[in-house]
């Protein structure tokens, strides 16, 4: 089953969401890359993801990847269709082992408190990727059993993969306590 | 768009009271069996593990942030440092994603060389992993046999790219340079005469060893459904009966039919699957993958096509050949246009995901491009990170000596875990 058919199933089941198939990338010669994404509002995410996993026509048993993109300075064009008022896209990369197809689901959230429901109850594999997105982007995942920083130290304040965080940091390297022989 | 100070604060990790008769053990981060720097907080009842809390991030180096400031060719140097056990596989996966974004079809000769490199990388990664599985259980001798045969592969990579460990061999739309004369003969000599006796040796050393079998059989079992639900890929999923291999299911390079556009058949190989789901099953799957990889390499060498290794530079996607740069003015201008920071690559505006089957599982890159010289976001889907999250569940209820056995079988590379 091709991804286009999966999106038709979604349009039939959720007509009120206005789901449309958008290619992740359109090449300069007009072809699309064969990878498609759909936009989902955060309040319907769990319902839609559960449907995608359980429906025999879609059967997305595996969450291949979960990540976040900060579109703060992104130049939007009609083709990519990232709405200019939205900042963060939590991107779910779904994989069906039964039908061997993929689908990307994006949920757009905004400042000041970006939060989406956690999909940990649907796929356990969302555990660490959600913690990573929380750690590096500051996205909250409501309902995650153990949401705390995973890569950075616990007393770190900022979210370094956001676009307004400078490449060389905000002086965290200099802020560490110096351990000397007599104080250790 | 307004930028605000983040209000979300992380919840701090407070270890709960261990309770009557239990004690807490700090395992790592500096410990020989943790391979690099991993830390586990183990809650023990005697020698039995009640609860495990992994703590990672000791090697976090902000590679994904760096990917937003280096162009598509420069970043390949950073991918080397992610999984330093098989850097070649990371190079290949990175440029697979780049070419998916650019919409480039690589040339047949480049396809063939990349396939050979990917399989050599898989062999060297598996050899190290299998040796370490023995070493972690105290079988020192069983470590020397596979590790010794890893050395010729590094030599082959050195001939190819000039570097043993960090080859940085791929470029957008091609490779750094063509292989040296006679290289395929030396590869064939390795897969035919060096690798098979080595596999036989260490397989006999371990699989006829009662201690090894008893310490691996039934240890760290993960079921078929759990493996899917926890997003496991690669040999770990296949050891639990998940029949999934990107080389078969989403064929690319020489794994797909008609890869040279002149009707060349796909390489023939089998995907080993085991059903035990334990440490021993993962060992067996990896050993069989060694043999299959060697068979793939021999087939590709038989079919090696001639021709250029880079896609034609006319479409201004790749760097021109060095001879053109030095001897023609067009080549020199083209070269400058690609390497100057205010020119550079011009990918389409959009996003792309490209993934390869590497030794540890699906290694993918999710690229977001705003049309500029550098990626807007370079997300890596690291197999180690995704595979390691199930680890705390796997070791619960086991003895403390099984901690290292299970960790060795998952083949966690901390640099890739933390990036």
C-alpha cells in the first residue's frame, strides 16, 4: 500500500481535520521525493496516532524516529507550506513493517509553552526521543512517565538546539566551578 | 515571531529510597565494560537487579547543532566521530540523506564502491562487537581472533581514503576519489582467504564453550512484539524474529535490481533471523551476517562497472575533478563557487530522510533545508540511542554479571548515543 493510499484513509476517517498529502521535498525539476507528511493539531494527536497504529490498512507498528524542528528563521514557500506563524514542529516518523511504508506526521506548537501529548502509551520507543526533544528544544510531552533531561546536565537552563541559541553557547563553559586540589 | 525565555524547567532526578536490604550501585561512567562512558545506577537485592536507571550524555558534543553550521561536504568529518567503530557507514548514510534531499542519482561505479564499503564497515563493526562480547565475559583469547582480522579492513580503508579510522570518504554525489589499482583484488583476497578461517576460529572458541553458552542463553530476552514496539532495528530486532532489513525492504545501491541502469541484477544474500531474542541469538545473527556480507562483496566485485565516480559536474551539484581545477578556468570557477561560503550548495527548499542499514540497525538522517549552503536542521537517527532505551528493562531481574553480557550484545557506541 502506497503512502498516498494511507493519506486517503486518513482523509476518510478524519474529514474535519482537512488532511492533505504534502511532499517533504519537491526537487527543482518538479518531481517530489516520494516522502509525505501530514499536519495534525496537537489535541487530536493521540486519537490519530492510535488509529494509524491499529487500523489494518495503515498498521504503523513502529515509531522510527521522533524529532523536533525549530522554524524560527525559516524562509517559507508555498511548496513546503510551513505556516509562518508556527515555530516548532514535532516530527514523527512512522514505519509500517506489515505494509512497508512510511509517513511523517508533524504537530506544530508555539511559544511560550510548547507542549504536545506524549505518544509513549502508543509506542514505547518514544521514551528517549521525547526526552531528547524536551532536553534540546524544551518541548513538553504531557503524560510522559519520566520527562527529564537526558543528554545535558540537570542544572542546564537553556535549550541549545533552538535557533536563538548561539553555536558557541552562552558562557556555560566558563560557569563551571573550578575544582582545586585543596577544595576537592 | 517572538522569542521568549523558556519557562519549562526540567524535573530533577531524585533516587528513591532503596528500601530494606537493598543497596544502590553506581556502575560507570569510567568502567572497562561500559565500552566508553555510560553510567548506570543499579538498585540491587543481593546480586539481583531490581531497577536500573541509565544516565547518558557524558560524550554529548552538540553534533546536530554543528550540522547547522557546516556545509553538506564538511559535515561528513563530524559523522566519522559519531560511530567511530564503523565511521564509513556514517559517511555513507549522511550522503545518502544529502542525495535524497538534492535529488541526485549516483553513478553505477560509485554505487558499487559504496556497497563494498558499506559491507566492509559492517564486517569490521561486527568483528569488534563479537570479540567484545567474548571479552566482556572474560574470554580474552576470543577477542584477539576477530580483532586481528579487523586490521586488514582498516588497511583497505587507508588505501582508499588515506585514513585508517576516520575516512571521510564520501562527497555529495560521489566519492573523494576512485579506488587505487588492484584494490578489489585485495578486498577479494580478504573475504576469501582471511575472513572465513577467522570466523571459524572464534566461532569454535565461543560456541563450543559451555561457559559462554550458559552465560548468554536465555539472558536479556526481548520478545518479537516488544522489539517492534521499542523501535529496535538491525541485528537486535532480527535476533527477536523481526524480519526487517532495509537492504531487502527498501532496496538501494546494489541491493536493488537494475542498479546500473543497464539491467544489473541485485546482489543475492540472505537475511539471518533468529527467534531466541537473547544474547546468544544476537551473537549468532551477527556471525551469519559476516558471511553474507563477504558474499555480497564478492558479487559486487564481479559486476564492478567502469565509468566516472562522481555525477557530472555540469549540474553544479558536486565538486569538479582536481585535474579540471588545475588545468581549466571553468573548473577553477566551479570549484570556487562550491567552496566559497557565500555561494556553495543550492539544494531545494524542503526536507528529506535518508537511511541505510548499518551494523547496528537503521542509521538515518533527517535533513531540513532552507535552500542555503548548510542544512537548516541535521537530525541523526542513531541506532545506538534508540536501541539502548530498552536496556533498563532487559537487565531487570538478572544478575549483576549479566549487565556487561547484555550491553556487549547491544553493541552500544556511546559517542553515537550522545552525539
